[in-house]
C-alpha cells in the first residue's frame, strides 16, 4: 500500500478540524470560527497534505507584496519542497515572495536548502520573575488606554518609528487594538509613543513598544514598559516575553534594566529574494510581530 502524499494542496472544509487541532495548540487561531472565516475569505491561505502537513499563510503587510508563512507543521525533510510550493502559491496570487516562519538557528538548514536566505535576525527576551520597578514620571507626558479612535494617529506614528517592512497596516493595527491592551503616551495632546501587551496561554507578551524619534531619551519608553509590566503583574502572570532585533542594543539595554534576559537561540526570517527589512528603521523601536 502506498504512503500518503506530503504534497501540499488547498484545504477543503473536511480538513479544517485537523488544521485547528494544530493551530489551537500553537495559539495561531483562538477558535474554529476564526480559522473558518480566514479559510472562507482566502482558501489558498490554508494548505494541507494528505500525510498531515499543514501550512498557514497570510499577507505580511497590505503595502508590501509579501506572503508570510505564519505556521508550518511538517517533517523537516519536506520543508524545502513545501517552501518552494508555497512560493509558487504566493506568486499565483500576485505576490512577489514568501517569508518563512520565525525559524530557530538550529532549524535553518532545510530553509536554506530550499534556496532561501536570512533577511532578519531577532532574539527573544524573557522576564522570568516579575519584580515591580517604578518608572519615573516624565514631565508633560500622560498615559491613557487606547481604542480604535486613535488608529490613524498610531499608523502615522508607526511610519515615524518603523521601516515599511515592520510598520502596521490598517488591518493589523485594528486587529491588535482589538486584542491587546494598548496604552498611548501623550505630550501636549500629541501621541508620542505606545505599547501593546497581552496575555497568551498564561504568560505576558510585550507585542509593541515605540516612541517617536523626537521624544526619545526622556524616559517615555521606560514609562510605557513599566506600565505594561505592572498590568501583566496585576493579572497574575509569572513570565513575560518579547522579541526584538538582534542588533538593537539600545532597546535591549532598556529591557535588561527591567530584568529581561535573552533566552534560547536567535530566530530568523528568510525569503527567496531581496527583502529590505531595515530601511528607515529608527533603532529604538522594537517589534514582536
């Protein structure tokens, strides 16, 4: 009897239950309804094989012709052929290239064998034990909880703080404003920084932290970070993580001051072609998504 094929194909409705079993375990989709909605909008973004492999795709940013592989469950030997196939899927739907998942250093080889190359390297930092560190107030700066009413202002701030590769589009900003606790810093009425955090499967995540270039060096980043950590501590989290660029020493010094330490190996994003992830990035900002 022949073995089942590992070749990827577009998922059918009958495949969604097994896809969700994997996606829920890794926190990619919170509910079957969320997965079903994503599949209904763009069935090609859910790829499966008869042997049980699963790949979940999404547009990286609305202003860039890139597709991201949000998750890939597959034997290592199948990764090169899967990434080649997913590149063809992306091109068939009008995109220039496909990004790998965030790949630990020890698992790079199959992606490199597919013909991909590293376009970004980052590190995970963890705060293993919350210990309250009071952030000094910043003169003239007030913090407030944000909602969708400030969406356009946050998008404008992202353009100041991040490269085109990392800045959010309307879709992502709206999504994270709805799911994350978002706090903005105002100075003379203008939004000069913001932080996003959430609780994911019992631990805290700092998802976004940015300060406008003209307002850096005055303690606003520490004020926002301290506020987020205070909230996560009040919710009972015992561990908080964040992800930042490997060469962003300025941001890493801030996080170290609050007790964060690097943990595990570096993680990489890979692409087949040239992808500029850093152009116009202001080094202080960090991203986890």
